């Protein structure tokens, strides 16, 4: 039996990294976890990649209309390089992350979450929104 590879989305932050994952059929996203951005993060990421059968990683990437490369772009590019150096045979996709954090906070407020709850979950919720955007883009290409 050929098992379908799943997709993992990452909302990269200097303090916390939000993760979201697809269901087994890669049709919808589910917030997965929020991890501290420490030296141990890549060990945790590798564990998740193998445990969850990940084939594609989608990373939120800030877009600019004028092509300006910010310090945040450089941080994410370095992060991608680190993933490529530690794990092979993975496709890495950069996905526009415009307004995902603000959208995540708004949605969670609409569901009645308090600011203290939102602070703990916004990164993985943002990763889920990044993954949703990627899945939508891929479904329109079919």
C-alpha cells in the first residue's frame, strides 16, 4: 500500500514557530503545535517529518510589492537552508504569509478566545492559514 505524503506548514518566528499539518488526504489543514525557536527545534522538526510522513514543507514568506529584501526574508532564507542541510528528499515551498497572524487573531477572537489563549495558539493557527492558502492554490492548478 502506497501511503500519501502529508504537508507541513511553518509560520517562522524568532521566538516561536507555528506548525500545521494536513489530514491524510491533503485536503485540509489542522493546527499542529507551537515550538520554541531554540537550538533543539530542528531535532523536533525531523521527528515530526518522520512521524507524520511529511513530503512537502510550506513556509510562510513575507512578500513585498517592490521586491525589497528585509531582515525577515534573510532569516527565513537561512531557516530554509538549515532545513535543506538537515533533511533531504523534501520539497520546500515558500508561500505568501500576508496578514496571516492578524487573520488568525481575528478568527480566534470571533470564536470567543481570550487574548491569553490567542497568544498561545496564534502561531499554529497562522501556519494553518498559510497551509490553507497553499492547498487552495494547488487545487486551482489541477
